[in-house]
C-alpha cells in the first residue's frame, strides 16, 4: 500500500494600525507570511510469509516547514516596555527558515508458535534532519524600559538611580543537524491458562545526535527497556478483567538541542543608558554601557568542540510506568472500570553550566554541556585557551544541582454504554497529581517551549524553589462522550470536558540568598521572598462543549458523508494562563504580573465531506 499527502500551506497575518485613534484601521503595520507543513508519504507491506509467520513493513518520510517572512524583515525589532508599544516597522519578531525531515523504517513480525506462545519482534529506526536559520527581524532587538533605583539588571549591574535603559540583543543561530534513533524489540504473548495471559517483552534503544559539522556529540547505545503485562479473565466469561502493565520508556535527545547547543549560536544582551529614538524607532544613540554584556547559554557565536558539549557518562532520559486496573460488565449494555497509573522520572537530560574559578573565587571560564541533573559529569574544556581541550570530572556535589524529580499519579473511573444503533455514552473522571521540579522538555511557567534546553538547570540557583505542583497538574478532569441516531443516516454527537485549573507561581529576576551569584533567568524569589513553584494557586476551572452532526448518503456500496463540527459551542473564554513574571528586573515589579495571557480557544465551526468507494 502506498499513500501520501501534502499539507503545505502559507497563511498571512496583517497588522492593523489606527494612527488617529478614530477606528480607521489600515494594514500599514505590514503583513507576515507563514509557511507550514510539507509532503509526506509511506509505503507499507502486510502479508503472511508462512502459515505461522506474518510480517508488516513500512517506510515513510515526513517533511515539515516552519518559515516566517515579510516585506519588513530588514526592519529591526523595537519595543518600548514603558508604553507597551512597538517602536519600529518590524512585523515578525523572529525571521526564520526551518525545514525538518523525518525518515522512518519499521519492520514487525508475528510468529505463532503454539496455542500458548506467540512471538512478536521487530526493528524500528528513524533519522531526523533539521535545517534551521533564526534571527531577530533586522538582525537586532532594541528593548527600552525604565527601572527603579537599586534594580539589578540580568547582567548583575545595579542601577544607582531611576533610569530608562536600552537593551540591545544580538541573536542568531542556524545550521543542519541530525538525530539518528533505532531500536529492536521482542515480546512473548503467553497464554498461561485459559484465563491468564502474560506479555513479556524487551526493547533495546539507541540514540545519536550530531552537530552542524556532522560530529557525534551524544551517543547513548543499547538501553534495555523491560515491559510486562498481565490480563486475568476472572470468571472466564469475558465479563470482568483485572490487568496490570509495567514498563520503562526511553526518550531521545531532542533535535532542538542540537540546534541550540551544538551550533554557533549568538545570544548576547547589552544594556545602555537611553538617549531617545530616531524617527524610525531605533536608538538615537547608545549612552554609557551598564555593566558587561550577558551571554546566555554560552551563545558567543562560536561553535564549541563536540567533546565539550555533553557529559561523557551521559545516561538516557527515561520514565517508568505502572498501571493496574479492573473492568467489568454491568449488563449487556453497560460496563464500568477503574484504573490506577503511576509514572516516575528516572533520568533527566538538560543543559547546565560549570563556572571555573581560582582559589580566590575569581572567574576563569564557563562551560555549557548536557548532563543528568543530580549526577556527576565528565567533559572536556579549553580552560587555558591554548586551543587544546582537557578532561575535567566533577561530582554531583561540586556541580551543585539537585536531582531531577517528576511524579505522576492518577485514578480513572469510567462508565460506558455500548452503541446499540440508537445511542452510546462514555463518562470518565480522572483524579491526578503531577509534581516534582521539572516538566521535562519544556517549561510552561514562563512559556518556554525550547525543547531540551529550558532555563531549568542552567545554574543551580534557578532550581531553588522549583519543587512543587507542575504546570500540567490538573487535579480533576471530567470527560463525557455521547452519540444519538436521530435517523438511520443522521447522527448527533457531543463531547463535554470540565477540568480544574493549572498551578501558577511568581517568578523573579534576582536571587536574594546570594545576589552576586545571579547571572540571568527566572527564579522563585521576588524581592527577598521565596515563592516555590505553584504557590500562587491555580487558574480557574474550564468547561467546553463540542457538538458534531453527521449525515450519511448511501448508494450501492458507496457512501458520502457530510459533517458539521462546532467546537466550544458556548464560546467559553476562561483564562487558562496568567503572566507569571513578577519582576522586570531584580527589585522592580512587573506591572502586567498576574494578568491573563491565554484563554480557551474561541468557538470554531468546521464543515467536511468525505466519499468512500
């Protein structure tokens, strides 16, 4: 079987302006164009090799573009935070041409040995290639803001008096990066008795990441993941079942890590005294420089040697999962179930830093590298600047980072009515608790979706207060699905989702226990008070109802289907996210802290048609 599709599309956004404030909007703000999607295809074979051996094989490619451009991309980015307005003619904050390609090969075989044993085994591989180029519009970002006297800028400079500042950010990154992953697995489906079935499996995973020069900088080979499953038909009549699963699941290093860490990224911020604006919104001049430039994540524009980029004893990121449940029939139409789930993080991989100092505490150098927080690390670094790297080893205590922790516990209660050609219903209530000091690939507190390279673990002080209820912790969730046949050809469906809010906290721009230690980043200290993760409570509960109307036309063996979907029927607009940045700089409150930054998606209507032949 061969199938393919293209979802390549370009959409635009026009920025409207009302210069006179009279409700007369024009498109003078410019139009941004966004290219998304690409071509995908897959070739699949399924067949019986012998009476007892079957095989399925698949090869596929997926291409995805994420490119943003406009006619104003030569215009620098400029924003006045005091006025809350943009000062320049830019349209896209960042200009980028990003092309991703995924190539996947999978082969699965089922071998029926006898009535007790069926073996399943196979091979799975994928190659992910990322081409990325990203800069700020015009190659520079000017940010103007007034700080109070005593405010501490992210570079450590303390303002002697109230002052308006100009921050100049130089950011650029790009290159071609590759990730290769492969695995083999084997599973025995063992019918121990007529009522008891066991699934015993092993999976072997390997991951390799390459920098822009094609050099390997992460290689994690032959990670053995055990899997266990059991199902007990209690009465032997199929009306009740007790089941259990346990397994380990390894995760590869994200391709974004290659782009940010293994490329020649530039991320330099410098602060100056404000000296007014030109007519085009760029600085009329740069006054006295306020402190030294701040270089984020080692982004000085040079590509580092591959042997400096990760711990030589780096262990893979993985989760262990345990599930136990019970399902039973109430009668011919109704059934119910209960399921408990527990997941725990085994290892985290993220980027951190180590600052080299002499015996008097003077700065000598700093290296950024991938590591397992809570473990020691060994990496190379050119400390003396002679062009040759030397190996250094540090214990977990010397690095100073806490152990990464994430736990998830949940209980699901379900009741379901089977479809009887007239109606069906399924209701699910989930109680869950998600807690620890790291989400994983992202950091929702400050909306950072920089997979694998969050602010977490950049410096040890950024984790002081990180332990608590994680942003994905929605303690209560109710879902109800239903369908009703108005006629043989006309079907109405409904989905209802009610969920409790997510935790939020207050993030500051300083570190009161040791102000001289602070380099940059969002800490859990605002002024001299500590706000551990989730200490501000939760966002409100949300409720959403979706409706579906489907009409089928049948003639001979063919069918035409027309569907109308209404998402968020009542146009609910509850806030789902607040601004959690409590300080603009250390000692300077952020006026927009606590204001809503995200809402439920508005009502949307979708029409579709399909033809089966």
